[in-house]
């Protein structure tokens, strides 16, 4: 039914962290690259959108991560639009290893932004028709990130840099993820891996903005971290991640084989 | 004579700036990826080096840039080691467009670092032999970046982030370049392009370091910027770039065709 698109690629070292694993921030860049190639193949490339004065924006990601790909690993990314309604389209990405084992599943929610007013507009049927996604009147109720605990949060400040801004003239989504995660300690980050994550993008961060990234932790079956990115006290993004220790992950990998 | 290695690739959007051009920082990442693949093909991959407790470090880049590749453009990167002496090896990279026109030439100076002492060591012949580079007793005299003018410099401060650190446990060279350039104004950066650059890496920047990036401008035939990256007042990198305005570049491009 839905039009599927696949792309394979090797992971270059410069998209990886000190543990030789693809970073979440760079995973998101790879996904967007694949979804742009999908759209271009269907005649819905950037120029088609620009001519209509509209542009896709991402409102939400939900990640299920069995294992992050490693440097030099060959992966396949498959994507398809699952469903749309008057305001949103929903796209799924599946990342697989070279033996066809699924490593990551990502669900993304997109909306159309009017380039001038920078407001969300109704999705014209002609724009989404080639993706062969299901039309549904119903707008999905999606789980939101958990609110941060202000009693025990920690925070870091960031200034928007020149190279954070992408061709849409706002901060690239992958940079929000870098701010979200950098707020955690290096010790925690080197010894833990993300299994599940929800990120919502609430507002555009722009040139010259001063950003505060806040995080609080809680144990609820798994270790969870709740995050919030603020500019002038207003939320621009929120996230909740579930983590496991690396050592447990390694043990599980051993059992899977 | 020298063993040559070539690799082609399309430029993904996420390695580009707001002007849809590959960033200098990401160019350097692409070059290192290609030189690692070259080394791996000659049996001199990371594991070979790790077993000997040594690792290549980059001391200097010199860039000649006719035009930066654009998003989606297909490029070819060719590389070869030109020459070595007891302490340094010299490698050339040539970036070409899909019609075989040279766009960029980069000369890089490498040295071997002992992984434990983090000091530069003598290069064993066996390590460099497969590259078929010329041995020369003479150590090249290389042009250094111009000193900054402290009377009229501007500066910005940066804190090392978790994802700045690479698999060598120090800040990746591409991050120095981001700090060097981010210190210039967004207006200058959007309207100017680099034609020539020299960067020297003097010391490793590490986890937790607070970095100051300083820049001063001078007009000397072309617009030139001189840069310095300091930690605790000690230089960790220096650079000099020569610039032209975008509009002149566009005019020249038109004439070339």
C-alpha cells in the first residue's frame, strides 16, 4: 500500500561518538536524508515544496533502539509514510544491520509550515498523494515527554552557533538532540545507552538565541531522564529517554547470537 | 610511484551550511575518512596502529579552495602520501567534481603519537612502507598561520561538549575548525567564502576544557582573518584564512562555464 523506500550505507567514523557508535543526533540526520531522497523520487523534492512556499517540519520523534550501529557498519534504512490527516503525516523508519536484523524503529510526526508566516498549514492532498499513505480523519494522540523535576534538575547553557543553522534558516533538529544529551555527565553517557526516546519540538530556535538545556533523572523500572530546552523560559523542545547500562546491553547482545 | 586511493560520494545535506555548501569542518571529516580507508586497504588500519600503541595525528592543513561542493553534489576524493621523514608524513587530497574538475587541494602533515605518553615518536619504516611515499631526510619548512592582532581582535568562549570528543579521547580536529570560524559574524560568514587556509594544531583539547577562540582581520590584497584557539592562555591551534565575497565567486563561476 504505502510507498516504501530503502537506502543502504556504511557509517563513517565522524558520525560516531567516543564509543564508536552512531550518535542519536546523527541518526536523525541520516533519517532526514533518506526521507528527502524518498520524496525526491516521488517528485516531491525541496524545489516542489519551495515553489508552493511550504516546507516539512518535524514535531515529534519516537525511537525504539535495540542497538546503535557502529562505525564502518553497513546499514539499511527503510522508510514509508503510514498515515496522514489534515494537519499531520506520520512516517516510520526501520534501520537494519547487514543480516536484515532490525536495530532501530523510529516514528516521526511531520507538519507543513508556511515559509513566510512560519505557521502550520493544512496539508494539500496533492502534496502527500504519491506516498500512498492512508488518510485518516482522526488526529493521533501521541505520548508526550514526561515533565522535568525542577526540585532536582541540572542545567547547561548554550549559544546558537553559525553552523547550527540549516538551510531552513533555523537550528537543525539534530542540534537540539546534542543540547539535550550534553546536559548529562560524560560518565553517565559513556556507560549508558538509549533504548527508547520521545522528543517533541515545540518552537524554532533561531540565530542569536541563548538556550538552556535542563535534565532530571528518575528510576521507574528503567533509568529515565526528562529534558527540556528553553529560550527565555519558554519550552522549545522536550524529551524523555529510557536507558540501560552498557554492560547489560553487551550481555544481551551475547545472548541474542 | 606513490600509492593513490580514490573514493566518490554524494554530499548529504547535513554536512552543509545554510548556503547549501559543504562546511570546512565536515570537509576535514570526509578527508580523514578517505585516508583511513586508504590505510585500511594497505593493511595499516586502526587495529594495526593500536597493536603498536601508536596513532596518527594531524599537525597542519593547507587548503586551496576553488569552490566548495554543494549539497547533493557527487565528488571524488583522491589521496596519496607524497613524502615522509623521521618525524612527519605529508599527504595530499584532491577533491574533484563529477566532470573531473579539481575543486579543492589539501596538503596535510601527519605525525605519529605514542598513545600512552601522548608524545610524537619516530616513524618506523614498516608503518609507512606500503604508501610508497618518498623518504626525504629534509624536514619541510611550512608556512605558519599569521599571528592575531591583539589590538583589534574579537573573541568567543566555548566549553568542550561530550560529542566533541572522538575515539582518540580528545577533541576531534573538525571541532577546532567550528570554533575558529564561529568567532566571525554570521553576516561575514554568509557573504564570504574561503579560498585559502592554513591551520596548525599545537596541543590536544580535552574533556572539560574551556576554550577561547580569537580572531582579527586584515586586508592584504584579499581579506584575511587570523585565528587562535587558547586553553588557559596557551595556544592549541592557529589559523589564517583568505576570503572573497560570494558575489565575486558567483561571477567567476559564470565566466568559467
